[in-house]
């Protein structure tokens, strides 16, 4: 059985591929089913890749992804042509499709050779998770340090006011020679205030170093 289709890429010297298979129904159905499913799968993969790139424009190596999409699309077309040649001997068209697929395949291989070193530089998912956990730990430590510092600032006035009150209450027994009680209290208050400031600065610096 010979089928002739008008056109420059089909001649009457070729026979359909089904004739080579003796038109066995079971064998033909297995070939057609397998090639059809492969072609449909290959056609769906580039569409999903294009959709992914459209939704995530920040993804790297977009040109390589598009090139691989073209490669998969051409591979699907070769399987589609295998289905067509079962009944129609369009072998020249199938050969052209295979030639385009070969060119795209070589281009993908070359592009991947240059892209592999750049891909290897990208951190793995586990490394990104470790870095994220380390940053979270540092943030928690900093918040705890800031809380300790705020608590110290809030507790400082009450602590040093008690020191000043104790110094003033003892002014009746401890005073500089030749000073009255009023002047002694004033003198002790000024000295106590100075000591409080020095002590507060010392404690603040010590806690700042621990932070």
C-alpha cells in the first residue's frame, strides 16, 4: 500500500512506515500510542517552563532554560513526525525536524558546559537554611542584649538615688574638717552624685563590652 501526497518533500518512491510493520494492528497501536504520549509530554514541558519564567522573572539562567525548552519541543516534534510517517511517507520533513533537533541539542550541550561552573557557585538549600538560622540566632542575641541594656538604664536611677540618700544620711558623722553640717551635706551630695555617674558609666561600659 503506497500513499502519495502532493508536495516537494514527498515522493512516490517512499512507502509509509506502517508497511514496514506489515500493518500489524497491535504493533502499530503501541508505536502510535507511545510516540503520541511522548510528544504530548514534550510539548507540555516547555509550556510549563515558560509559565515558570513568567511568574519568576528573578530566576537565573533564563536563556539556558528557554534553550532547553526549544530542545524539548524539537524532540517532541520528532516523535510527532514518527506518528505521521506511519501512514504518510514524509521522511524528508521528518529528517529536517531531526536536523533541527540535532542543532539545538548541540547548542544546549555547549551552553550547559559554560553554565556548569556558574551553577556550582550557587549555595545549596541546606547552606541557605544554615545561614538563615545563624542570622536568626544573632538577631535573638542582639535583642536580649538590648533588653539587658534597657533594664540597666531603668534600674540605674533608683540604685544610685539610694546611694545618694545613704551618703546624705551619714553627713552628720562624716564631714570635711572646718565645714558646717549644711555645707557637709552639700559637699557629700556633690561627691555622691559624681561617684554615681562614674559608677554608672563603669557599669554601662562593662555591660556594653559583654554585649
